[in-house]
């Protein structure tokens, strides 16, 4: 049996040291300048607004995190055991994910804050850019659907979340006004805001809000409220709500990370999950599709180039926000793995498999409660520790929900030549109406199985685009060749495996919808990859 404290120590040291070492190496490739950024040049107070460095880190971190670095490691541990999952989190974060995120951010900053699809049109060709933009739009619509359902489910499972969720939104607006409008001290204002956030968490714990309706009706109401919230939040100026709310959420997560790792180092629980499990799925390519957020995720390039680049006040902040945000997410994914891996595997009242059979969020909450409660601190009981963890997850789901809605509006406006789609309200409606229909009819559940591969395909295309851009600007790309090829080949392998494997392949089980989606994604991947590598090779030779 391996002690979790040992894994935690090695993981923390590896990630933090490489933020300074490999992160500095990548920063030298970027060569940050003192030129004015798009946030300063195009300041419009809705999407473009130069942000406080720490506020922007909060927005970026909260947006890229979502539920991904929690769901992925939990499922991967159940499929493959903890060893190779931990290895992929550490290596993927440092050498692929953080590089992908930071460079997506910086090439967007150097292209007037344009999204990765628009940059693809410029660096590759218009055909690739249009196809890529449409793929991004569909992926974002699916994320909005699933995150609204996930948030609704978590509220129903844990009604103590209702008051804190409403309160933090109001507190965030007040914080934004205090810092930006009335020029109050950021640190003092943040501390006061946090005191109120934790106070209302306590109020929510004491006064859970349960709707007086059936489970089905309650879920419908919450989905409606949450998608409406996402639409409204995507239209509010970033400085009023997005930046301060995400900043508060990220502070909570950082405190949670500190609490989690300190608890592990003090309690020193044993890893009860097997180190290696075989026979469920082929480790390659499925592990690298299952753990996306927490290693590398295409969604991050959308956030980095879609919202973060429009708020970056100075280029020199880019490494801290882009590379550092991914390092923080790697730490979160590692902590989740240690929490759930230390649960009793399949015996006792609270064990890994019973928890996961209820839901991933229950497994996460039980993992936290199991470790933190062993500190024997009176106000950190099993139930309170679980509530803190679930509240944090819910905050990040909501952040990804409204960020995805804003991103979909921006993708439609930037990538398609339509005056109608350039109108903010139309862009939002074109996304949320189909997302809402998918959510309330539950028709998304089958399509969601394709999200992992679609998401990693976006990452692969983003890396091809970044490579083409760097070559065009006389930059060497040797450090990108292996990550880019690995992501392209792995994603295609996952698509082919899902389609053709003899036991559960979509063609063999008669799942014609997923078969069609897989074939379309394979064709799109091959077209864009061929075009991309052809153009990269041509520019390289030239």
C-alpha cells in the first residue's frame, strides 16, 4: 500500500518546480512585450476590459476547471487504477496542457483578442477555420447542456447549496463595483467578501432550500433557472460580475487545495485503489480521453483565446494566468485522485464503488469527508467537509456554464459572416435554445459520450494552429511536435476504437447516431489535420 502523502509530495514538487523551469522556457519562446494588449486597445466594458492580475487568474482558473478535473480522474481510477492516471496528470499538465493553454492565450492577444477558430482561419485557411468554428459551437452547446443538468442535480442532492450560490453572485457584483468603480483596496475588499461568502455557506448549511415539487419538476425548474442565469451572465460586463465572481471562486478552490493537501500530509491515508487495473478499456487511447481537464483539454484553448485574452492587461501576466492556471488545475486533479483513491475500494459502508454508483459528485464528497474529518477538528465534520467540496464543484460548474455561453456568442460573431449573429442577444439565443431543449428532454445523454474525443480533437487542432502561427513568425516548434502528433493520433485512435471495437463499438451495437457523429468527427479531424500539417510543413520548408 502506498501512502498518499508521498504521492502528494512528489506531485506538488514536480508541478511547482516546472512552473518556474519549463514555464520559463516556454515564456522565452513567447517573448512578452510591453505593447498595449487588446483589453486596453479595444476596451468596451462588456468583453474587453483590462483585469486585475489576480481577478483574471480567478476567472481563467475557475472557467477551465469546471467539473472536468474531478469527473475525469474519478472515472479513470475506476478504469485503470491510480498509477498511470497520476503519471498522465503530472506529465500532461507540464509538457502539453500548460503549453497549450499559455500559447493559445498569447497568440490570441497578438491577434487582437480573436478566438482560436479565427486564428485557425488565418494561420491555416478559411475552410479549416469555418469547420473548426462549427465544431467549437456544437461542443460549447453540449457543455452548456450538461453543466446545467449537472448543477441542477447537485442542487437537488445538496439543497444547502442554494443560499450560498445566490449569495456569492450578489457579493461578486458588490466586490466588482468596490474594486473597479469605487477604487477600494483589492485585498481588504476580497477579505470582507470572503467572510460573507463563508457566512452564507453556514446559513445554507443551516437552512437548506428544497422546492415543494416532485423531483422531475424541481429539476426542470433548476435547469431553466441555470440556463437563464448563464445567458444573463454572458451579457453582463466582465468587470461587474465575471471577474469578481470567478476570483472569489478561485480563492475558495485555492483554500480547498491547501486544506486538502495539508489534510493528506497530516492524516497520511493509504491508497486503497489498485495501482493498475486492466481489462476495462485499452489504456491507450482511452485514458488520455477520459482525463482531459487536469492534463490537457481543448476547452481551455477556447477560454484562453475567447475570454481571458480580452481581459489580459499586460503580456507579462500571461505565464502566471495561462501556464499557472493549468498547473493549479493539475494540482486539483491530483488531489481528487488522492481523495477518492484513499476511500475503501469495495468494502465498508462508504467505499469507492458504492459512492461512484450514486454519482461522481457523491464519490468526490465522500473522498473529501473521509480524509478531512480525520483531522478531528470540530467544525470540519464529514458532512461539512463534503458540503464544502460539493459547493466548490458547483461554483466551477456555474463558471464554466456562463463562460461557455459567452464563448459561443463570441465564436458565432467572429467566425460567421452574418450581421444577425453578431448581435449579442441573437448569438446567446442561438446557443441556449437548443441547449435547453437537449437538457429538458434528456436527449444529450447519448451524445455526451462523444464529448471526450471532441474536446481532445479541439486541443489537437489548437496545437496545429499554434504550430502554424509560430512557424509563420519564424519561431522553432520542436517542443510542440511530439505533443501535437500525440494528441492528433490519440484522438483519432479513440474515435476509431469507439466506432469499431468488437465488444461495445457503436457500429457493432447498432448505435447509429454515435456512429454517424464518430464518422463525421473522423472526417473533420482528417481534413483539418491534413490541411494543418500540409501548411505547417510548407511554411517550415519555406
